[in-house]
């Protein structure tokens, strides 16, 4: 027991790797939220009138809503008037190309391992980098443009492709959907927009990297992906933030719209600052992610590796409207120290013969709480539909918690729903077995955890999978019990 | 190679080993026999460094070093191998991946270069042949869904891969039918040479027909109460353990 405690104490010996911040000059809004702030944001972004109206409508809705209390997480009340809703690295003018971008900014991203200088184009990943509230650079734009693919910052899309934004913004996650979606709709700062034309298979991974840098700042990005008939895209999202004592709010919205025969793969490696071992600081991560499989035979896969944030509240979902459409959710959620995660998915079966698959792997260590919350709803019309869910929890030590909240509604008799759940503990036996073969304890934990999460990690694109494996090992370093 | 002097150990409040003395030289095979609960598996665990057992006295010198000072992984890296009575399952980790990690950590400890995928595969193929194990088994999650025989064969494969100096086989015969027993024993015999030593912990004489020991020791109530040659095993098989218990009682 004393050894367990000692080992658990060692958990914190590793510092959060991305805990630095860069002294960037910023242009920020004053603290607080009201209609003027919404106007301020819209004005800073040179938005057209319709966009401002949309934001204001969302703000008015939000003002009448109350924060949800049902997630299995606890945190002190958030003072929404104490947050800065807009912060942008100062630049004299909007950069035309990469040479015009502030070198400090480029350095920031290089520290993160993201090369914006297209030197390293061999990596074959197109990146849109968002720092605090604005998108600073998008790579490979021209090459993608030749195929008719649009991949740009959200602000640019509002200006350059208003017809697409008007048509799809809020079409999957309406502004009234929930408290945080409404907040995001009012104050969203930037994010990425991606449009894949009919029949086009996007030849490279598209990637957005989000970084919160400024203090007291919330980040509210918005991602919209539209996949036309028969198209395919694989999209990656990564996140980091500096270490700060105060909690920072992150409320993002991701919408995916998939037409007939389209296939979208969305992968996330979330590594926001989790706070220190006493639970001080860290990101509050309240995210709404949803895909609409609008067309027949369309398919959307969500894969997430969640290791960061003090609090995670997120349920990437699929609305399976088209007949034969399918949705997948693969998740590894790791919580350590005082972290809390309430995450899972919703699979709403509307079309006939729709399929969904849920594989959720929770890993809890330290004094953390890790909940899976998932809904499978098969509507009356969704005849012949199928769902398979597997929810596994792995516990490390004896002070953490794992919880599972499955909700299953089936309204017809021709559908089939399967749910499997397991809870296990990394055993002393497993560790000792590894040690007896010459493998040290830390490597043993990494080996066991990666084995446990393998089914999900296998879904990630190669380079992300390697990063995710390392991240899992780092997050859990020393947490054997 | 191994010199155990007056070794005592307990788990919780329960004293299990009450002064074990044993000397093992390179090239030798020692069998440790004894009735259930006599401390055979405990001895194996203590030598391997299992932490739930507390050593309360005595010493273990291994190749001139104090074995008890080493962590479990360093004992393995120094060449001590334990074939488990109940090999542990590790879902999602193939034997290949597991062995690659183990082999390279051991090599690093010994100041050798780590093996790349190609050399590792070469080594693996060679050892697979030696212990007659199929690659499909090695691609599967470690011990998950393995039959008793497959698990034990996998242990011997790992032993072949790690080329230990001192191998401790803990009840390797338990749960094996006669064919599996022969294959496992033949693997062990092929790995024997004049530089390594083997300690076979077993309840039955059966395994010793195939792995012929140079010495047989009878463990009872945490002490070695009788030692002899391989014929002692046959005597035990014929007469059971009761006469040993009586002898101890008289003494």
C-alpha cells in the first residue's frame, strides 16, 4: 500500500511538456461578454452583416440558457464575465503568405512540432494553425485548390465562401443545441473550414492545430467540414496550451456534413493543459462535435485520444439520416491526478439499415474520474439497423473512478443493439511478468496501456498514432498501483 | 553460479521459507520437489524478486553478486529467468512485440546495441524452430486465449529468446498433457549447456523423466529436508511424501 502511494505520488514528476508560452503582442477584447463584445469580435474579423446577426441571435439565445449540470464532473462556477473572448496575435496586416507571418508565431508552432514553412512538405499533411483566436496560416492551399478542395480559416471562408457558410453553418449543430454551442456561436473566433467537392478523394491528411497562448482567454473555435457526394477526407486535430494557474475555457463546435457515399474520418489528439496534481489550473474543455450522415451510404468515423484538460465534456456524435449510412466512434480517454472526463458519443439512427460502432477505452489513474456516456437511439423508421458498443475501463491505483452511463432506445423490432462493457485493473501480476522479462516498470505500463488501447490507436493515421502512444505513456508515467 | 544460504521469507505474517540452503553450479539441473504448500513456488518468486514476499533473513549470491539487491527487471537482465506457473495475459500486446521490448531492454542494460526489426526477426525464427512454436501464436495477444500447453510453450520460447544463465521453471508441467510436456521438455533440454543452470520446481516426478535432474531436493515446511540424485524423485513417486514428513517428525 505504501509503495502504491509512493508510486502514485511520483505521477506528477513529469511536467506538462507544452507548458511554455510565448510573449506575443496581442490585440484583445476587454473582459466580459455582452452584445458589444460580440460586435467587437465581428468587426475585428471584418465580417458581413449576416454573420454579425447570426452571432447576436446566438448570444441572445445563450443569455437565456443555463449551464448544464448533468455531466459527472464538478468545478467551481465559471464567471463568464471574467473571460476574454477575443485575443489575436498582433500583426500589422493580414499575412498574405507565410513570409509575412510573425517569426515568433512560426517559432511557436515549430516548438509544437508543426512546420508551417512548407519546407517539410514531405510530411504530406496540410495544416491550419490557430493560435488563441485566429488562424495564422494554412499550408498547401494551392495544391488542394487544384482539386477544388477548400481548406482555409473560418474567417476567410466567411469572406470568400459566404454561400457555403450560410448554407451549412449550424446545419448540424444548431446554435440552440446546448449552452456551450450557443456560446460558441456567439463568440467563435476562428477555426477551419473544409470543403471536398463531389467525387474528390483528398490526397493528404488535413490538420488543424489549436493553441491557447494568452492568459484569461477562452478559445472558441469552429470547424466545419462539408463532404460532397462520393468524396473522402481524413482530418486531424491537435491541441495544446501553456500551464497557467487559472482555468481556461475552451468551447469548440465541430460540424461535419456528409453527402451520399461520402466518407469523413476525424481524428483528435487532445492534450490541453490538465492542471497540476492538486487540480489547480487546466483547461475546461466543453466541446460539441457532431456529424450528419445526410446522404445514403455515407460514413463518418470519429477517433479521439483525450489525455489533457482539467475537465472534458464532449460527445462526438453521428446522426445517421441516410439509408445504409454508418457512424463510428473510437475513443481513448485518459485521466490522471485530479482530471475529470465525461465523454462518449451519440449515435442517432434515422435511416434504414444504418450501422454504428462504438469502442471506448477509458483509463483512470491518480484521483481522477472518468465517465463514459453514450446514447444509441434507433428510431422507428431505422429498420434493420445495428449498433455495437464496447466500453472498457482500466483502473490504475485505488483512488480513481470509472463510470459508464449507456442510454439505449430502440423503437423498432428489426434492429440489433449489442453492448459490452469490462472493467479491469493493471495488475501487479502483469507488471511483474514484464519485469521478469527485463522490462522496467514504466515501459511495462506503457506496453500494457498501449495494448489495451490498440484497437483505437490503430484507427489513427500512422504519425498521429506514434504521437498518441507516446502521449499515453507520458500521461500515465509512474502511475502504477 | 547460485548460492543460497539460510534464506527465510514471509508473506504478510506468514513465514514460508525457513532457511533454505542450495548451491547450483553451471551446467547443472536441480529439481525442487515437495508437497503442496511446502514453499516451492515461493522460493521461485523470491529468487525472481516478487515484492509481495519479504526476505527476512539469509543471502543469495548469484555470480558473485547479491541477487536480493537487484530489482526484478535487473535480475532478469543479469540472466535470471522464471517460467511462470500461471503466465499472465496482456491483451493487445503480441508475444513478438513483448519480446522485442524485453530483448532490447536487456541488451541496453548489457551495453549491447539494440536489435533492429530484421535482426530481431532472424533471432526469433531461429528460436521458434528450436522450441517448435508457430508464428501465428506469437502474433496473438500474449497468452490471451492460449491453451495451457500453448502458454507453457510460449514461456519456453521466451526463455530461448532471452538465453538466461539461470532458469527457474515453476510447475511448468501443471496443466500439460503428455505430448505438450514432451515438447516443452525437449525445448528445455535443447537450451541446456555447460554455462547455464536450471532449477525445476515440480510436484510430480513425471516431468523429470524428460528433464533429467542432476540433483533432487525435497522441500518441506520451508526447508530442504532431503537431497539426492535423480533416483530420489522415483522414490518419492513410489512412496509419496508421507515418509519424508515422518522422517522430519522423528528428527
